[in-house]
C-alpha cells in the first residue's frame, strides 16, 4: 500500500500542477509559462510510462525523450528568467548535443530495456549548473527582497537537491544492479521517486507564489551593508 502511494505521488503532483498551470497560464510571467510547458510534458511522459507499465510493456525507450525534452524546456525557463544572452546562444547547442548523443547511444546499443545512466548524469549536471546560475546571480546582484517568495528560488532549490541525489543513484546504478539484491535496488529507486516528488512539490510552490518584488538600488545597498 505504502509503495503504491509512493510510486503514484509524483505523477499525481505533476498532473495537478500541470492542470493548475494551464488554468492560470495567461496570468503567468514568461518563465513560469515555460514551467507549465515542462509540467505538461512531464505529465504526459509520466502517464504514458505508467500506462505501458500497467500493460507490462517496456517503457525505458521514453527515457531519452524525457531527458532531451526536459533539458530543452528547462533551458527555455532559465533563459527567460535570467535573461542571459549567453545562455540563449548556447541552449540550442546543448539540446542538439543531448539529442545527438541519445540517438547515437540508442543506435549503438539497440533495445528498449536498457537504462542509460550517462544521459541521466548529463541531465543532472545541466540542472545543477542552471540552479547554480540562479544562486550566483542572487549572490552577486541581491535583486530579490525575499527569496522564499521568488518562484525561481523554489525551482532552483528543487533542481539542485534532486539532481544531487539522482546523480549519485545514476553513477552507481549499474554497479548496484550487478552486485546487490533486487530488493535493495528497489529501495534505492524508491529514494529516486522521493526526489522526483520533492522536485514536483517545488514546482507546485513556484506556481502558487507570485514573483518576488525586485529590490531598488537603495534597498540593495542597504542589504549589502547589513552583510558586512
């Protein structure tokens, strides 16, 4: 019973968040509209994967599609939120590289039942970098009066925490599969499910919040002095 609830929680969260995002899409800033697109994409992929599993069909062929799609939409989100010209220039190259790598990896090792940890590691490193860009921008510019009221803070915090956990699981996934029991591997992937649920929870909080007020020049100076 508990395992079933744990397994279905991320899918439930992402479906609820995507419906909520669609309902308030017009009132959202461009960055959060990109988040809604990401949530809708994840909801479709989660539902498709669960449906295939229910009918006992392989669903790992969806994995590279999810990685490339999430990367593209996440880059769109951060390009809009951070207004970074450099990120806007390199984003198509990053998506192109991930697409080419996924296709090459699939062609070299055909089949629909193999987990590809290298692609997941690339995705986690990209998420860590994007989250790190946000936190570095806040440390350097101090533009947000209250971080907890900034939707991008919750998105970035969720990405960083989830990516750190998933990165360890991805790096050691094949080793654990070969050297430890099936039950132990099930426990490890339940932890992965918890991380995914945490990320979707942060996305829900980001949609619920209004964008935080930017600090004025005087407020920024005062904040800087208070930290000396």
